[in-house]
């Protein structure tokens, strides 16, 4: 039986038992497993790992763990460029897009609310989700650790919070999205882009009481759904304010009044 020393950093510790969090610990193994397999056997999905140092040198997922090795494992760095060091992360995404599993429907709507492309696999299987995320270059969001361990998944995140409003703040914070927030630019239902619509163009598609109170409208270019700044809109603005309050002071929301 061989032994190697592992240490996990930052939020990767969420996947470990308390005794192993933020400390170096010994891991016993036989043969020569890949460091990816060793990391996942300890409970950490590879999709959340961005940098692995073995005895001080950056290594890829295929590196074979050897007896006496000292392995440090770091999470995805969204606001720091570590491309010269990392051997496990593919080329960075030019535009961040999400794919959410069937248990995160409300989070998908909230991400669309703040302007992000968030596809939602309501009835998709784990295999279908993993394949779609890989083929479309999307970050897979789920609360299922096993899904993130699928080999096909390159980018993913295990959402820790259970309440959708808190999940939104968690994802925005985790991926440092504050400056990219552009509220009310996507359809909450189908993820399509919204465009400004003249009142006379939509007058027959909204209730009479709405026509009397509102002049500004937006229409989904994909499904045709009409949006206006009603009471639900005001609740969404308050949620966006709460999310932005936890970000950098330079972050601003471009709201629809």
C-alpha cells in the first residue's frame, strides 16, 4: 500500500469530511491511479478543479500518483488568469453560458432574469446533460456530485445552497459575474432574447388593466411572450439589488423601469 499527501483549497473543502478540510492529510492507495481518479475517490468532482500541483509542479488529470507525493488541489479561478500554470482546464470560455439540471429550474429563471444564457434540462438524463454541456461549451450547474464526476464534463459547479434566491447569489459570486449582470434581457420561460416592443404592437396581447398602466414592453424574440414592469418586476429588482450589494462597488445593474 502506498501513501500520498493531499490538500484541498477554498470551496473544494465543501466535499470533504471536517477532519480533512483545509489541512494536509495522507491518502492510501494501491497501484498507480491517475490523480483525477484519486481526487474523485476522495469526493471532489474533477469539474470543480482548476489547478493541481504535485510536488510543486503543475500536472494534468492523467498524472499518476506516486508514493510519497505531495498533491495540492485548487478550485476554478474565474477572476485570476492561471492559464500558464494549469494543465487540467481547457481554453477559457469566451462567453459564459450555463446548463442546469432538472432540479434547478428556479435558479435557471433567476439567471435569465439577470441576463445570462441559462438552458434548463428539465427531463434530460445525466448522460444527456453531460453531453450537451460538453458539446455546447456550457458550465453545468447541479447539486448532484456524481453528475460532475462524469468524464465528459469539463466545466461544472455543485450548487451548495438549497434556496433559489441564495443560489443566484452563490453562482454570481462563484463565477465573479457582477459586472456582467444585464437584467431583463432574456425570457424567463424559454431563455430567448428580449427586444423592446411598441405599445401598439402588443396592445391585444396584454390584459386591459396592464394596457392602462404601462407604456413600455419587451417581447421575447423566440416564444413571443410579453413582459412589462409590474409588481413581479419590482420584486425581481429587489433581488438583483441584494445580489449586487455583495459584489464590488463598481458593479451596476442596467434596469428596465
